[in-house]
């Protein structure tokens, strides 16, 4: 240690006596090393250490100016347990009070604001939601089911459609529709007047709209039917904008993102319901804290 002058030694000894007289607890003081005063710590150093130490640690290391350190028992075990119980009670009370306070929400990102406004615009119009099931993904594949609902979730069309060829097993594995299911179903030409009735001059929304509307346009052309006017919107692009993603997003991904509870079913009607729920979730979205 550095040598101390007689005056410093007297001051340290007096500080020690003052401290012992104030706390007068040999087990609590536990042979305090007053050499820590060599770091210019005043006589209230241990008092402050006591106030700032976590009770469950029972103590702290008080380092000297040279080498080594000495353990100082700041609290007895009984004191620490009593204080920890009180601290836990205060923490619980602060948590309870914090839970009752109104939460301050984070501002929406520019992508979220844009997508939210588009969803609100959709809901302000008289739109319908479309979904089709097909025999495959190629241009020569056919529609085997078509569903249409309005913005309130009311069913406008929900029907199987009889294709001109057999439904492949891999397609059946996805949507569950078999050749027996469509044996007595109407053809596309027979159901087409109903499609025009509900979709003509109306905003029509689909998830991955390019898929559904491409098949719809191809069938209209292949059956030599007169096309009709419609405005197309894609809910998948809306969701991709909302999360600021450029790649293709599955409908299940979008549903899970908002924790939307829908029936797990790959039939067209349930896809329509899920798509409508997604649009409403985006329109009503508010950021959490």
C-alpha cells in the first residue's frame, strides 16, 4: 500500500470508529477493509454501497488500491430476503399500473400506410372477391370450381364446374376435388351468366389475381363467350406492399402474419373468405407499442 501520513491515518481511524458507532453490528460490518479510503472514498461509501447493492447478492467486492479485494457483507441473509420480497411487490405493482396505462403505438411505415389506404379504398367500394380451383397451372388447364363473395362475406357464387378432361391426382391432392365431384356439375358456359351478373362493372379482388383472372379470361375466350368490363385488384400485391416484400407470398403466410383465424381448407370459397379477412386486417391495422 501507499504510505499514509499520520493525519490521514488518524482521519481513517476516526471514520472507522464513527461508522462502527453508527451501525454497531460486528456481523454486519464483517471486518471492513478501510483501506478503500485510499481511493478517496468518504466515510459514507459503504452506506451508499449498501443502498445500491441488489439484496439478493448479500454483499459486494470493495477493492483496495493495491492488489486483491475483500468481500464486504452488505446485508445479512434475513435482511436480503425481507428486502427482496418488498422489491418484488413494488415491481408487481409497477407492472400492474403500467398495464392500465394507454399504450403509445409506433407510427406506420410508408409501405404500411400506403397498403392500409388501398385496403380502405377497396372496402369503400362495391367489390367482390374471386377464387378459382383448376386442374393445374398450365394455360390449357381448366377451372373446376369458382367462388365469389361480396365485401360483407355474403356468398354470390360457389359452384363446381365440369371440365372437359379428367382432374389429375396432383391437383386433387391440393383442393380435394375429384372427377366424381364434378360429374354432374354445370359447365363454364352454363355458369357464365351468373359470373357476369355479379362481376360486371365491379371491382374484383383475388389473391394472386394474375392466376385467377388469366384462367377466367382464357375460359371466356375458349368458350367463345363475350367478355365483360371489370376492374381487377390483387390482394397478394397489397400484402407484399404492406410488409415491404418483393417476392411472391403465400396466402397462408399472409393469414399467419395477422393471426387471422380461418378454416384450413383449400376450396375456393374458403380462400375467398381468407382473402376478405386479409383486406380487412390491413385496413384496420394499428401498430403495437
